[in-house]
C-alpha cells in the first residue's frame, strides 16, 4: 500500500461530506495526519475541528490549534442558482463569504506557519465555473473565479518560499451538496434535473468524489513538485466543448 503523504499534516475544510470527505479519507489512506474542519463531524473517526470558514476568529482558532499545516485543502462551499436579476444581494454576499472569503481566510491563517517551515501546499477547490460561465450560477461563478485568482496570486507570491498553490476545477460531481441544491431549486423536476446534470458532461455522467480525491492526492504529493498556479479541470470533458 502506498504512503505518498506519510507524516504530512493536512487540514481539509468542508471535509465532513462529498468531495471534502473523499479527499480526507484518501489522504488518511496515504499516511497523512488529517484534520477535518467543518460545521459538523465527519462519519468515522477522523480528527475533527469545528470551523466556520466565513468567520476570521473561528478560522484563526482552528488553524492555530492544528499546528504547522503541510497541506491545506479548501473544500468548504455552498451553491446558489440565479441569473443577475434573480440574485438577492444578501445571498450574493453569503456565497462570497463562504466560497471566496472563506478560502482567503483559511489561506491567510495558514500561510505564516508555512513560511516559518519553508514549505507548504495549498489545494483550493474551484470549479469549472471559474473557467467558463455556467447558466444561472452568477454568484457561484463569481466566487469560484475569485478562488482561482487567489490561487494563482498565492502561487506566484510564494513559489520562492517553497509553497505551492493549485486549484482543482471539478465539473458536476454527484455529492450530497449537488443533490441538496437540486431538491431546493428544482423540486418541480428532480429526476429530470439530475439527468440533465449527468448529460452535460460529454462522458455522459457526473463525476465521483473519489475521482477528485485522486487528483488531490497527486497535487499533495511530491509527484507534483513542479506544479503550482495551475487550474486543473476534472469535468468529463465539459470545458473541452
């Protein structure tokens, strides 16, 4: 059994379900000491730290309690559906506070320890929505575009200090969050909406969280030491169209 992350300390935000949980479990299998930071504990026995990524005090407390972090995975996020004229400013601010500002806060809290250690690896979950416009996802697109810009800025600013930053840009992945937003926004036709989400990837299906986790393991490992500032689609061919 490979142990590509043996001895590494990893903090995974949003790690209690979906892609975040799959990443946390994959890192654990690869020998990392993983802390899941979320608003509720994950299933199983992974170490857990309560975290509200939109609150600076909460972020500082959690990150500092974890000690030196070798790998930071920012996976916490929320969805929103709506064109510009359908987006309430309060909802827009809420999406940005979690998806964009939350990533900034976690990176900001972790960077001092990484600088002191002379190494660090930041993996931010962006989205295909950071690369292309997705219909009726304005607030979400804006937030994920900010995540990608933040990732690239960090990569350039800290490459000489041994710190890497990359963005994973998933297409539609079949997770509890996706199922939840379909039931919330498309309750009039849940089966039809799920079928459409499968179909918009050229491979004809949504992704699996474990597939994204495999990419995260690669980015976290020494196999990818020449890779920083990248935006990597894992989308079943969606952005190739």
